[in-house]
């Protein structure tokens, strides 16, 4: 039902974005396509995934979890693959958490850090977009409703940081946690304590999160560069120069992150067409750029497919390596040592 609703939302938004456009004129305006510029956008998006991988690895290290840079990048590419085809971006996060835990990482720590990584990424985009809305570079005069929503979201970033500081200030109820550890403890309180105990032991490094928020700005810059390359590749002009493309990248990323459509389709087209209108550019060209950008997002996720298949095959091979005879060994200490 949820997937059907997201598909319906994407179709409705695509209709909303294109209902007043002349498709023939929009696509007839495309001059000779320059393939090298088309390839620049998926490469820029993979570069953005690399920055995200460094941010995630930085936050993991700040919370006492070690992970190599190649491993973090491979798991982020798997995340990119899932996010480019699933109805929301949560599927990719679940995938990287699962495979990080299978590598031996503490489940509570990697789950908490991945949530903090999400918070840092969203906070960076929100603050970036708020700066664009407030200063209105290149004459970008946003509608009042856009300004109000973005500024409310921007106010939520420092609020979220304060909440994290308060969570760190909460005393850890050691006596309660020791009670929850007792196997003889029964009842809802004991079960809740055993479930929350791993998370209560995680101390949040708020300073590392602030650094991660600032360090996420290159992601928006790379996405803006990809938009400028797509526009130049198809229209043969510089009406969307690099500066303006970087300015509108923040609102675009923020809107597409809303989990209301199928992989951002529909939302992206409505927002890009509207942003082109604010810049005084042809909305038809905005539609073309938006569609090509969606295809570039999908293409940038494809390197994650062989990585994911390799992870699955290695896990299946490890499962087959346990022979049926070894599974029937008696449950003695020596038998478990042999296993």
C-alpha cells in the first residue's frame, strides 16, 4: 500500500510539473548532446557519495568504531544503489547498517551513528538552503511559503543539537541497567531495559556532528555542478551557470529527501521547473534537466549493484562452508571450539 501511494504521488506530481509544458518544444530545444558532460553528472554524484562515506566514517571513528575508507565507500555505494530505486532513502541506510553489523561492528553503535549521519546531512542541506533563501543570490526571490518552511526547518537544527547535548547529560541508570542484565528479571521494565541498554551506553560526540555538518557542504556543491553540466550538455548554452546551479542544488536536495514519492520522481521535476522559473529560465529546459538528473542518480547507484551481489555471494558461501556434519556435533565446549 505504501509503495502504491508513493507511485501514485510520483505520477500526480509529474502531471503537475508538466501539465502546462509543451513537450515538443521542450525536447526540440535540445541541441547536439555532449556525452562527456552527461557523464560528468553521475561522476559528481559518486563523488558526493564519497564525501558522505568520509562523513559516516568520521562519525564512526568519533564514536569509537573503526572502519576502513574503502569499506565505508563500498557500503555507501550500496546505499546509493538502494536509494536510487526504492520508494524512500531508508532502505539504503538499512542496508549499510546490516552489512556493517555483519562485519562485526556493534549494532547499537552503528545504528546510532547512522542516524547521526542522517541528522548531519539533513542539517547541512537545511542550513545551506536557509542561507540561499535569506540572502537571495542571483535574484532568487522565493515564495513566502518556501521561506517560512525552510526557516522553520533551519530553527530545528540548533534545537536538534541541544537535544543531543541533553541526551548526553542524562544520567545512565546503572542500577537499573544492572537489574535489566539479570536473566531472572521479568516484566516490561526488564525487557525494555535489555532492549535499550546498548543504546544507553553510547555517548554522542556532538562536536564531531557539528564538524560533519560543515563538512557536508561539498555534497551540495557537487550536485550543483552536476546540474550545470546537464543543462550545458543538452541546451548548448550557459543560461544555468555553475554559481546559480550550486545555489538551487540545496532546495532541490532538501525537497527530494522527502519520502513522499518513488525515488524522488515527481518531487524533483516540480521543484526544478519551479526553480528554473524563479531564475527566469525556460521551464521546459528545467524539465529536461530534471529527467536527466533522475537518470544520472540511477546511473550513479549502479556501481553499488555488483558490490551488493558480492556481499550476498560471500555470505552464502560462508553459510555453505558449515557442513551438515559440523551442525550435528554435540553441544559441548570442545565441539563449539571446533566450530
